[in-house]
């Protein structure tokens, strides 16, 4: 279909171009990002419709609506801040939920271990790893409180997302060590099927926490306002 200039291509949609540019500049949880972009799209659409009712052609109304909303470069920092908070909460929640699994898995080592030495070794490892994981879980709980609804009126500490990201990484490393220990010691226990299952659960939990922590670190490095 020819456009008004006879070039043979359809005219570009300013609203679609605006949203595509903004989307490329943002990073965060997929659902939160999609919801944010949809809200901006709805706002732009309503503004375009308001301008067309005032007698402006659609293309001109779309360009005016985009100018009124601000450029993607102007909107991106504030939008990214919201996505960074969302990712921080997701990472904190994953740590808070998976750390108890880690501690429970290590509890299996010293309760299912055969022989005093195996139990003693398992207990020493469990205490050290549980202490590391517990610190990470406490930080995660504090981050959930700092970014929750009651705290929305306060500005989120600038370094909190990065701190949560590294807490998640630390918990993830502890889970790797726990998984290896469980895998090595499971043949030596009387309840090795249960311990093997615990190792699998711990490995799965590590995957969830590690991927979320990586995403949180990436968000923490992006500029926000």
C-alpha cells in the first residue's frame, strides 16, 4: 500500500515506535515490564483519541501524544527504577523461600548419616552453610520490607538492589556446595534415596536463585531516577 508520498510503504506509527524504543531500553521481570508498557500504550492511545476528537489527523495526534508523554530517553530511568524494584523483590523472595529448603536438606545429612564421624562432619558443614544462607535470608527479608507497599512513599536505598543480588549469589554458592556434599554423602547414608531427592531439590533451588540474582545485578547497573 502506498503512503501519501507514493513510496510504497505504510507510514510509521509514532506510538508503536515510541513503545519499541522504550521497551529496548528497559530490563526487568517480563510480566512487570509488559504491564508497564501496556499502561503507557493505553495512556498514549487515550491521548491520541482525545486529540483526534479535537480535529487533529491521526498521525499528527499520535506525534503530539508522544511529545507530551516524553521521549523514551526521558521515561526510561523512572520506568527502570520500578522494574529494578520489582526484580529486587523477586530475588529477595526467591532467597527467602529457598533458604529454608537448604537448611532442611542439610538437616537430612546429620539425621540420615551413618556413623558419628559422618554426622559430625555433616553438622559442621551444615552449620557453616546455614549461617551464610541465614544472613542472606535476613537481608532478603529486609529488602522485601524496604520495597513493600508500606515503604513505597520512601525512596529505595540506591545500593539495595545490588546488595540483594549479591545476597542471592552467596546463597546460590552455598546451595552448590550443599548439592555437591549431598551427592557425595548420599551413598553413605541409610536413607540415600531421600538425601538424593534433597540434593535434586537443592540444585533446582540454586537454579532459581542464581538466575534471579543475575537479573537483579543487571538491573542494578542500569541508570534510574
